[in-house]
C-alpha cells in the first residue's frame, strides 16, 4: 500500500506561480510512475503531467511550457511547479502513483484557485 500526501496549492494570481508537492509513504519502492491530475468543477479529472523513475515526462498540451514536474528519486517525492497561471488552471489537483504491478494510488487532493 502507498499513501500520498499533497501540499502546496492555495490562491494564485493570473500570471503568478504556485508549487505543489506530493510525498508518498508505505511501499514506496513499488512506485513506477508518478503524476498530477486535476478536476475542475463540473469536469472530468484530467492528466496534468507524469514522470517516470528515470525522468521521462509527459504533459497535457494546456500546461506545456508553463508547468514543470520533477521527482526526487531518493525520497520518491514529486513536485509540480506551476508558472504563468491562468484562471482555467483552477481545480483540485491530485497526486497519483502507479505501481509496477499496476495498482494506482491517489492523494486526497489540494485546491488551486487562480484569481485576481
């Protein structure tokens, strides 16, 4: 089992920056891919960015060039640096860990609101 605890988020201004972090606990050595997803009110949860253990990244087109995902393999933490924020980035952001066996684990979510 893996537990994920997110931190960061909150209120950001358009054009500003926020940083999210996710710290796993439990069987962290079972984790393969980690990533961030988000869900805005009335919308489905969508992928934001993912990163593998060897650093391969994948981003949603809507965040390319603005968001950067990074991973500390020693601690198995993953962060999401969000720059040039837009109101449409407002959502609950969820950390996800995908184990080598295929199990998926989710964090509890953290609210990001972009507003002036």
